[in-house]
């Protein structure tokens, strides 16, 4: 799955936002960086280039992703780690970054509390999360293809997980509950560019957790053909360009005697 994710999805969906998050991270001049949910290292590679003097520790819950990422970004220290139980001492990092990973944390407040624990005084937490499904044209077309392939009980992974944490008010409240103050929040729309809808469909169906949901329902190649046909009808055969929207947050850990401000 990691190979398909890296080949078909990283260049199109994740690299544009990795460049943005890297620029924001580099502007903070970090010395010790912890990356959560690093995947195959799309952001890690950029961080190592933009902040060459920083010590970068990249983590992911998935061991296969860690192994793949270690070959792609060997300049970082790679470790398998659960964001809700980080195996690092208090105050060990001055920047924690996470690209499109917080949506996957079962206990987000718990994970954010762990992030605060491992941050040194004055440290920052920088991350992004997808906007609503309707703001990501590639995945709107993908979901339509899945619903056409499975008229009854279609997989809804993209609606419920990647795009299931799309309310910035909720995100800010979770950060406040974990002891963070939001310093900056931006809505960001970037363009994704893919060689073909066939490549996109292949990447989504074989390089993401929706793969298991599809395999539970069908093992035939007809599913891929149907999804490609629907995505092509909506986006064109390729090359295809489409907008993708995310929210970007920068948060600072509040001091122990100063509670985090809460938004109305």
C-alpha cells in the first residue's frame, strides 16, 4: 500500500501542501523537530532540505510506512510511534509537525496533550487537516465512483476520516482542551495535478485504507473500471487539475499557570 500511495497520491495530493507546511516550519527556525504520521516522508524530505541544521525525528504508527520513509528520507531518525503515547521525554522538541494525520487520531485531545508534553517552552505545533469533502474535487469524483460501483453500502472512508475533522472551530476547541493557544489558522486551497484519472483511481483504491473496504465488498477489476469511468466523466481523462482545500494551524503551548484561551 505504501508504494501505491507514494507513486500515485503523494505527488498529486500531498506534495503541494508539504511545500506549504515546510515553508511555515522553516520560518520558525526549529532545532529539534518531531513529525507525527509522517507516512512515506513527503513532508520529511522537504523539512530536511529547508532546515538542514535541524534534527528531524519522523514517526508513524504504521511500520511499513516507517520502513519506506526511512529509505526515502534517511537524514531523519525514523521510529514507529503512537501519537497518543509518544515515546519521547518531556520538552524534547521545539516544533511538532503533522501533515494530514490528526484526523486519524482516535483521541485527538489525548494526542494533542502528548504533543504539548514533548514540546519545550516556547515550542509550536504546526499541522493541517482537510476541509469538507466537497472542497476536494479529486475525492468528490472518487466518492461518486465508489457510490456508482457500490449502490448499496458504498465505502465512506473519505467522508468520515480524512474529511471528518473539517470544522476549524472543533479543531481549535480540541487544541484549547489540550493546553494550546491557536496563533494562526488559515484556509488554504491549492491545485493538484495528476497525469490521468486512471492513476488517481489506482492510487486511491490501492494506496489508502479504502482498499480494505473495497476488497470486503468485491475482488473484481470492475470496481476500478467503474471508478475510473466516473472520475473521467467528472474530471476528464487527464492530465487533470483540480482544487483541494485544507486548514492550517499553528498553535503554541500555554504555560502551566495560564490556561489556553477558548474560542466563542
